[in-house]
C-alpha cells in the first residue's frame, strides 16, 4: 500500500519490485535478533556507551558474515540472497572454534 498516486512518480512495476526489497530488511532484523545475537541473549552492557559499543559489535559481525556470503556467492556465480544466513553462521562458528564470552561488566 502506498500514498504515492502519481504513476509518473512511482510506476506500479517499480512499487511491486520495491515491495520485495522491503522484506529484506525484515530478514536482516531476524538475522540480528534471532540468529546472531541469540534468542535469549540481550545486550548485557550497563552504560549507554557500552551498549552502543556492543550494538556496533553486532552490526560489524552481521556485516562481516554478509560480506563473506557475498564473496562466496560471487565465486560460484550465485545470487547472494539465495544463501542461508543461518547456515553461514554455523559454518563460521565451526571454523572459528569456541570463543570465550566475556561480559563487559566482568571484574578484571
């Protein structure tokens, strides 16, 4: 649904194509909230500055995984949207091994 009524401003075929693109951001939110961060894990930081730092870390991790997926897709001439984020995350976690989880508020 749109409030744009002028077909010269937004042709119907363009609007139909953009509708599909809109759902890609919803998929990215799901990747971040459910798969990357974990369903039960929330931001653990206690101060606004550390919450921002933790959030930026999640954004960088998501960008890195998506970049690796894009690179892999190019090598096999596949559409990157056809690759599974969940599967890619599992492969990366297996390759990296067990990472130590450190709480930003842990005592030194």
